[in-house]
C-alpha cells in the first residue's frame, strides 16, 4: 500500500514536470525551446518550414557576397530583390499618406572597417533610393573624424556611445528642421487603433545588458514604445517616427541618453517617437508598420537600414530573428545555397 | 615531571588565559571541547605554557598537537632534554 | 564551460555513466576523471578560444580540424594553460617526494622555500606583475619621474589562484610532516585537477581529498539524491537570485559618477546577496557534482549571514580559503609573534587578511578590503570581554539580531570597497553617497525580483541553518522532498535569466 502511494505520488510529480516542460517548449522565447531545438542535430525542428524537417542553424553572411561563387551570386540577387520589394512597398505606403520619408544610412563600419556587406549594400540601397525619389542621408561623414572607441563601445561592441548618439541627433535635427511643416494625411479612428504601437513590453522599467556586460536602463510606456510619455490623439504636435534596427534602438544607453531623447530635447515642440528594435530587417519594419506603428500617425518617418538588412534577408537569419518567423518560406535557390554553404563548413 | 602534574599546571594556565573559573582537561581534550579555545587564543595558550616552563616550542611541533595530551608530552620532552 | 550551461550537463552525464560503469576499476575511474578534468579546464578556461568553443559545443571533428590546421594562437594558448596546470601539479608531486625523503632540517627548509618561490612566483607573475609594476610607475610618476609603462598582455589562467594554493598547501603539509608524501602520481595530479573544484573552489587539501582518490568508490542512492539536490539548490541561487541582481549592480557601479547615493547603497546591499548566491551557489554545485561521483568536498559556506561576529563570519564564509589562510599564514605569523600577546594576534590577523584580500584581485581596493577585515577582527579579539558583558546585559535575541545586522552592514561596506575596483571609483561612489542624491528614491523596480527571491532564500536557509545546505532534506518525508525538488526545478526553468548567463564572479581568480 505504501509503495503504491509512493508510485502514484512519483507519477504525479513527474507528470507535473513533464507538463511544465512541454508547455515551456511551446514558448519560442524560452531557452528551453532553444535547447530542445538547437542542441541535438537529429531532432526535427519545431520551427520547420513547409514539411521540411531540417534544422537551419547556420547563417551565412559574407559568403553570400562571394563574386566567384555562382550559387552565391544567384542567392544575393534573390535577397536583394526581396529587400527591394519590401522597401518599395513601404515607401509607397508612406507616400499615399503624404508622410515624408528620409532614409538614414547609419553604420559605424566605415572607412577601413567597411565590410563587403556594407559596400555592396550601400551601392544597392543608394540606387533604390534614387529610383524611388527617397532622400539618402549618409551618416558616415559625421563619424569619420572620430576614433571608434570614442563614439562606440569598441572593442566590446560596435553600437554607439552617448557621444555617438549626440552626433546622430544633431545631424538628424538638421533634416527634421527642413521638414518642419510636413503633415501626414492619414488618421485612424480611435476604435480601430491597437493598444500597442511598438514591439516592446509595455510599462517596462528594467536594467538590461544585452549579454555584453554593458547595463542600461530601459523604460517603456503603456503603448509598447521606448519613451517616457504617452502619445495622445488627435495629435497636437508634429510627430517624427524613427524606425530601424539596433542602430536606432541605441542599446547600452539609458532612455535619456539615446539619440531619440537628444533630438527630443532639441525639439520640445515636436514628438519624437522610436519604434526600432534589435535584429530587425526590412520585412520587420514593414510588418511592424502595418500592424502597429502606422497608428502613431507620424508626419516624418526616418527609416534606418544598412547593408546588414539585405544580408539578413537570407531565410535562416529570418527564421531566427524575424518578428514573423512562422511565415518565412525559403526559395529553392536559398535552400540550394544553404546546402552548399553547410557542405563548405564541413569540408573547409 | 609526570603527565598528571603537567596536566594540572596546564589546566591552571588555560584557566588564566581563557578567563575561566572552572575547567577540567584530560589528555584527550581538544580545542572543540573547550569554549573559547580557538585559532585566535591557541597561540596565547602556547605562549603561556612556554613562559611557565621556560621552554620554546617549534612551529612544526605545535602543529602536530592533536590534543592536550600531545602538548603535555612535548613539554615533558623539552624539560628532560 | 559554465556550470549552468547545457553543455556541462551533457559532459557530466557522459562522465557519470562511464565512471560508474567502471566502478570496479579504480585506476580507470581516476584516469577518466583526469582526462575529463583537463577537457573541462580547456573548455572553461578560454570561453572565447575558438577550439574551446567547438569542444564546448561537442563539435569534435571541427575542433580536431582546427587543432591540426597549423600553429594558431588559440591552440598555443590552450596548450600553455594545460601545461601550466600539469606542470604545477607535477612539480608539487616531485617536491613532495623529495622533501619527504630528506631528513636534514636545513635541506628541507631550502626545498620548501624553493617550492613556495616557484608556485607563488608563477602566481604572482600571472596575477600581479602588471599590478605591481603599474603601482610602482604611478608612485614614481607622482614623485616626478616620468616612466612609460604599457602593461604586458598577460592572460590570467583560470583557476590559478585555486590550484596554486591547493598544491602549495600540500607541500607545506609534507614539510611540516602533517601529511605523508603522495605515492601515486596519477592519483595526485587527478585530485588537483578534479573538475568540480578546479575553477572556483573549494580549495581542497590533499589530506582531505587525496585519500578519496586512493580508495575505492561505492555507489550510494542517498548520496546521488543529495548530490542532485545540492546542485539544484546551487542552480537556484545562481540563476534565479544572483543573476536577477547582477545587472542592476553592474549598472549602478558602472555609472559611478551619476548614480544616486541611494542607488549605490541599494546596489551594494543587493550585491551582498548576489555575491553570496553566486559563490555559495557555485560551491553547492561543485559539492553536489563531486558527490555524484562519490566524493565529498570541503564545506565552503555555512550560512554566513547568520553570524553574530566577524570572527564567526570568517568561519562561515569561503571556509576553505579562510582555513587555508589560518593554517599557512596566520598560524606561523601569530606563533612567531606570540610574545606580543593579544597584539601579536592582531598583527597576524591584519597581515593575513590584507594578503587574502590581494588573493582576490590585483587591486588596491582588494587589499583595502582585506585590511578592513583584519582590523575589525583585531578589534574583536581586543574587545572580547567587553562585548561579552554587553551581550549579557541585553536580551539574547536582541543582541544576536543587532550583531548579525551590524556584521552584515560592515560586510556590505567592505564589499563597496571591493566591488568598486579602483580607488578613483571608490572615491566617486563615496562622493555619491555623501551627496543629496542619497535622499532620492532608488530603483527598487530593477531589483524587486532578486530581492523577493533573496527574501525567500533567507527564510528557507534560516529554517535549514543546522543542515548542510539549504535543500538538505535528508530525513524528511519523501512527499515533501520530491515536491520541493519539483518546485525548485520549475522555479529555475521559469526564470528569464537562463537566457542570459552571467559568468560566475569568482571565475576571474
């Protein structure tokens, strides 16, 4: 009898734990699902696409830009096209509402540290902007006179320090002044507006360090945006929206030290809003815009992107970092390149 | 000197140093058995014993004392040398 | 290789299975542990090293390929590290045998001096070379001499402070004839490299650990359960409590010029919780892990924050280090100065603790931390009778609680000194405390999780204070035990901190 009780109890405990772990593995943000899916090569991925049971762990980057590899060239073409598609649909959307869009080329990989990804990307994006009549703002010139350690957290990390953020803010202020009378024509009814305009957890106040031991304090408002006040409607001041990846997110800086805050300090009569986030690429800006950010009703949109966003369009990167992982479907050329790339990693 | 005599003297010395009115030591007594006898007072006790008998211990002798009995035996050895 | 990483689990599981299947072959078991420990050392010592990263992720074919592919820096660094550990332990074994054979006192003394010089010399070179030269240069510069010094890039080998003290202690014991020289070479170098205690203690003694290697192992289910539960408890402390607090503390201390005084105080007190959970958590994992393999390591923490005096504190905090310092530094010095009476003890305490501070880090703040402790310990020795009278004139509970709080606050103050890392930063932080920002609201929201778990921890450990460790449920009903284990597992794996592993604080030693 006692033994039976013991067995039943053990079963209950084991059952509870199993349920807990099963539940956790469903949450893709949890480290357990990471462990479950990424540690053992033979297991089929829960993030598999279209019936494929392969686990796409590798993320090629510079290799795609190899001119001597014909498969790479074809793949590069594919991802460039994808970037173009998103870019143009985004710009078109903004234009229909009379929103002034400015493209911001913001990277600290300049001069001697300019990578091929950035070189190729810059040329392509510059052409894209020209073809679509979008202003191309190049921030490389303002960074040139400085040593990397003075404006970024190098050698630990390449993101901007407060000094770098200040430089960015001053340059952007000049541009914003030019469009100070710009006004968007699109408004939304209050009923249709979502509760969140950004992808951050609302009402956050915590210290993060991004895994680099560079802690910073991040605060968000109830609307999921990294700001210290709430946005009200109908708007009474001109609204400027910054959208992009970690370059515009200003990691490792407290709210009041980010570029956003510095621009806000220069323009107390405007509302400077930032919806940028780590690891986003062009497809994320578009989906974020459509689902949430457009309801902010900005008059000016500063779109920050770099050559990295083109490289990020490779499907295995999107599978890991996109805000819409579930809808990523690789093309055949990309799948072929993936196999080719992983073969290279084994043999090389 | 016999071990009992040495033990009796040592007990008195311990009582003085540790400021105790009552104390009973046997050859098997160790530091854990006596309240107040710790690494801090240990050295003071050794010093007091040395002064009383006018002998000098060496560090590697003191280290080998596992109990009061070892201390007494060492004293006797030094006195008869 | 972090103790709380998935790879370590796999490593441990593999070693465990092979190890116990070889239970009849003691020699083979030891060799397995030796190889496993050297493998572990490589993976743990150089997390940024390319080859180590591959080993750590079990990509053996790639690691082997990288290793063969020509003479690159990663390979060289790794070899240097292994060589250092191996040579250090081999040298100690050899010296142990040599000293043991010698009968003449003067020769023994010279051999001991040689041994100490080599071991400490190596330690000092790797750890303190830059520090000493820089300090000399700074002093010279203030006196007017212009000396340019660019610090040599000396990579501090992981664990060097730990295994150096381990083998040095062994050599002292042989010299003082309190331990027989080790007979078996493999057993000896294995016990030095034994991975649970290699990288952050406890600092073992040959007398305690080596016999466990020369004896046969026996499998025991209770010990397995105890080992796992202690590991779980360590994981809980480290990932749930310590990591919740770490970011806030780093944030406040990094912004030493602008953090509010109240934040500095909150961060410092929170840091006392973090450092306890981090370090004792690690020790729990080490002890639990060793127990799974049939070994008992030295108890390193005994609920230190329940101490009612600093003297008691040092019998409960980092016990393996304080006993090492007591046996090999404090004893000789205090014995030497025994004619000074109480002042000899004070003198010995101050020197021992200041040096112990330096062991923790090559900074003046570390030495200052040690000095502070030495002085207060001296104070306690000199005021023993007075304090006894005080304790008898007030209710015991009141006295104990007040004493414990005072000890904890003093510890917090010394941690402020230690954590600041440099005298300039210390001054900056102190200036913040003495400014009006002291009266502003600190960022409680950033540490509320950590503090809440810390509070729970305090309660559990208070209830368990007579036990070996917080989750020691040896004689309790199985229902309570299993529920407790399940609860801890759920708590650990629910924690957000698992995503962002922070290095154990004591790894840098």
